[in-house]
């Protein structure tokens, strides 16, 4: 795989859906949606869809990231 392909694969592992992020954080999807609405959890929007960065969530969970 070339460098661009390796980077794309790496980014794909770092970005999570709401379901994946909820499972990673051991919370319900609704709890995660609610926390996002309160701007408590680091996330981004693509249209109506929420996406989450695995490294940002890990830092947030460790208390070192401010959403």
C-alpha cells in the first residue's frame, strides 16, 4: 500500500461513528447524543452525522481534553 493508502487506513481507524464511540466509552448512544448536545464530548458534524476522533475521546476520558 502506498503512503496515501496507509494514511487513509490510519485515519479510518481514528474516526468513529456514534455507535462505535458509545461502545468505546461504555455509554448508551442516547447518553452520547445528550453529551454532544451539551458540548461535553469532542465531536464533529458532517451534515446531520456525528463523527468522533478516537485520540480526542481518549484524551477527553483521561481529563486532558476540553470539548
